[in-house]
């Protein structure tokens, strides 16, 4: 079964905790702290696998958890980092955050994409030794790994998408111009999964053509399998609208043409602006008057018209040559850019509970909501730093530190961020 939509949960590994340990060796008095750092948690990494063509595997396994990092040990031994978890998906998969719809990655290239980052390993007590604090009896815990509920959406990567009513000859055309072998039959919805075929022309040019299963009226609202099929047209650079010009099933070709164009526009207004050629198929069943009338109608709408008989490959080459010519002038297949994590307006923050632990004038602040704030802040940017400062004030973190007895010059540690407290 063709599956092109799935919902899963991913969780990166937690960072290992830093160790509290002291050097012990014969004849060495007061060897000092030597606790090692915790290992980094494993990332959840998505990788394209061209052996996959659907998201069917994600129907049965919906939770993916990367290993955590090991805790640090004495003798300055750092914990082992957790191994990255590789999740393999078909090419063209979009990864979105389920709650917000934010695009995290477009798996269209061979480059792996880190979707959930593993937590950082905590520092061992060796990092906290100073001339005035020679025996620190504390270490940092590892930070949690990122966790997301994800929507996976497969959008086929094709240069040309064939659209039209069921049983108008889309599968037949793909089968005669490429090596693809879609199921062909004289009934509606013979093709129930999108089919890709590589079309190679005599001069060496080539392009990828997608047979999008037949659309019907209401497809833009999901009637039939409208949304499931329409999402695969989204990336196509050029559309070829196949119409049964003979009206062999008792439908009006002009009405068919308008209905499908309306459904494309309902689903995504950009599709209505996509370059389109019109191919009138089954010309052997039509009269010259029918062909000429439909040709005049289509051309009056500003489209180029190509009469063909796909079953015997009659007059198909002029259509293919025109497709190739147009593709050479069009932008490449659409790629989606990842969307950054938005910064929540400071005014929207409410007082949030935090856990503050004091160890030798180091005030360690913990609260899972703070991790989301830290992930949205660019600490190399002054305005972003100012935003972070305002959040700490607005949410009561600064007040909580004062209540805990912090003094100017003491160190504040919020996960991997450290700074000196200044009144």
C-alpha cells in the first residue's frame, strides 16, 4: 500500500552526567578533583534511502529514541557519547513539527539532516576547581535531548506532473515514453499510487515525469484521495493536463478541464500559476470538429495544445520536445527551507518554576522550558542576548536567584550557558 503521510515521535539521547571524583594515589596527598565529563547524547538523524518509495514503515514503528551518553567517571575518564540514531526515509520527504507545522527538513538531497539534537554531557567536578575552591563536590548533570512529535509528508520529486480525470490516458503516456510500468486498465482509478518515470530524448536530454492518479471534482477538499494525490503535484516544475478530447465516457472535455484546474487552485493557489501544457488524448475516437473546437477553447485560455494518441505513441514527440524546452528555462525542482524556531514574545511568558542548586557560589538553574528558550537564542547576536535577559527577568528567574542568596560576581549556570551575575 502506498503511504505518503505519517506521524511519529523522536527523542534524542540525554547527555551523561559529570562525575564527582577525587584523585587517589599512593604517596599523593590531596590529589584534587578528577571527575570526567558525561558523554553527549545521540542525535536523531534522517537520511534519504532511494530503496524506499513510501512511508509505510512508519505505520508500525512510531517512536524513535536515540541512546543516551554515558556518565563521566573518576580518573578524568569522560563518558562515551551515545550513538546517533539513523532514520531512513524516501527522497522527497518533508519533516514537520506536528504542533506548529514548522518545517524542520526537506529530505531531497543525500545530505543527512539532524532533526533532534542529543543533550550535552555534564561537566565533571574537575572544571569547577579554582584557587579558592580546590575541592568542588559537585558536577553538572547532562542536558535532556530534544524531543519532537513529527509529521512526515512525502512529496515526489518530479519535473513534470500529469494531471487529469481518471482513465484519460496518463498512465498510458508514462508507459510509452519511459521505462515505468504503471497498472493500466479501462476503468477508473486503475492507478492508485503515483508513478515516476524517466523520459530520455534522442538528443540526450532527460526529465522525470510523474503519473498522478486521477483527480475528481472535490479533490481539493479531499474527495476521493484528493489531498493524498495533490501533494505530489506540489513540487512539479511543469504540469501536463491530459484530457479525453473525445469525451468517450460521456463527459464534456471543457468541463473536465475547468474542474481539474479549479481543484488544483483550491488545494494550492500557486498550482494555478504553474506552467501547463494541455494534451488532448484519444484523438482517434474524436471527430476533427471536436479536436478543433477543444483546441480553440484551450488556446483562448492561453495554453498550448497537443493532440496525441498515447496508446500508439502518435504525435507524442512534439509534446516531449516542448516539455524539455520549457524545463530548460524553469527553476529547479522546489526545495523547502527549514524554518527557524521562532522566539516567543517576552510578553507571553508567565512566571515559570525553576530549580536552583547552589554549589560553592555557582547557582545551577534547571527547568525544561529554559531549554526551548536557549535553543531559540543566538548568543552571538546582541539583540538575541537582550531577549534572553528579558526572558530571565520576566519569568522570575532573576528574582528566584536573588531569593536563593546570589551575590554580584557569583556564577549562574543554565545548562550549557554560564555567566557572572551582575546587579
